[in-house]
């Protein structure tokens, strides 16, 4: 893709997603996330009705009279978008590639954060950390994020969600709003997810193609595993094979939901044939 083609595509995505963030998601994002973070401001003498959990015991012991900690809402938040760029994201059938939908979702979220004067950062991961853009403010910064997603060529094909979670935990010190966007075709990330969920406001967005859920009956086909490169002939007319395919999808889906639920975090599931606008609005309104 030439520079001109990249810029044209970025501009097209900006026009579509900025309109959504301005008129639809901006208010919902603000209601869902703004003011959730609290920072310590000062201490003052205890007054009747104060929450005893806010007593500062060190100051209380020093002055021999109870003092409580005073907190204030954080006016400025940080959003981190962690995006799976493994090879499986390049799959798509009738509607669009998973990665194309992910790019639009990322752009919409980023513009929503910018509208509220919040910082936005980006992590691209496969089974390695492919790219990290530290959180910053502004339209030009968001356009850089979109440009990277449009043109980025990952060096690795597989997926390691746990590695991405550990990286986020180590580099983002202050509490942030973290969106983890992937098809979640991975195992053994549950423990790391719980650790990150205690530190940040975490949401998992699972993107999938309908064929990954329901295998169509189209006879004998040659299937490629995009992450391992293996090729296998599969008889899709065999009911047992189609059932096993669906059962595997449902198992991974259940694993995804339970992992985030256990971490105290939210989830959104979107098929490439569905409207991500509707699904995200439902999620934001439920939070608000």
C-alpha cells in the first residue's frame, strides 16, 4: 500500500469514526468512564458520618485525633488500546476482515477519549509485543494510531495474550481504561488477566467471524491455519465435524467470558457481520 493509499484510507476511517464518537459515543463514553478514578488529595479532621474506611491511621496516631483521607475525581483519564495483530485477525468471509472492524473500533474509542481531553495509547501484540505508542492527547496522535493499524505488518503470526497483559501491567503505572481487542484464540491468560483487572478498568472486546462459530456445509475444503501455517482437508458435510467445530468455539467463548468475569471486568462480543456501534452502545449504557 502506497503512502497516498494509506492516507486516503486513514482519512476515510477518520470521517466515519469521528462522527460516531462525536454524536454517539462521546456522551456514553463520558458517562461510563469519567470520574471513575479517584486520587488522594489531602487529610482533614474526622466528622460524623465520614466513612471509617477512609481514616488515615498514621496521621491519626501522630495527632491522637482521627483524620480522614480526602479524595477527588480524576479529571483526566488514560485509555490504552491493546490490539491483537496476530495472523488470525486477517480472517474474514462475507463482510470484512476482523482486523478491518478492529481498526474502526479502535478509531471510534480513540476519538471518544480525545473528545474528553483524555490520553490514548496503543499496544499491538502477537505472541510478542509488536509496537507500543505511549498515551498522548490530540487528533494528530489518534491519526498516527489509525495509520499504524492500517499499515502495520507484524513480525510474528501467533498469539500470546498473557504476554501482552504483563507488558501493560509493567508500563502503565497509573490506573487506566484498557480495552483488550482480540479474537481470543488463546489459552492460559486467565491468571494474568485477574492481576491486570485489579489495577485497571479493563474491557475485553472479542471479534469473530460467523464461520468460526458455525461451519458451513460446503463439502470437502482445504483449510489453512493462519497462525501455524498448517493446511488440512476438512469434510464440512460431516455433521460430527461441524458440531465439534461449534463446540470448540463455544468452549473458547465460555473461557473468555468467565476469565473477564472472574477479573471483575466487562466483555463485548461482536461478529464481523454485526454492528459494532449497537454492541458498544449497549455496553456503555449498561455501565452508566
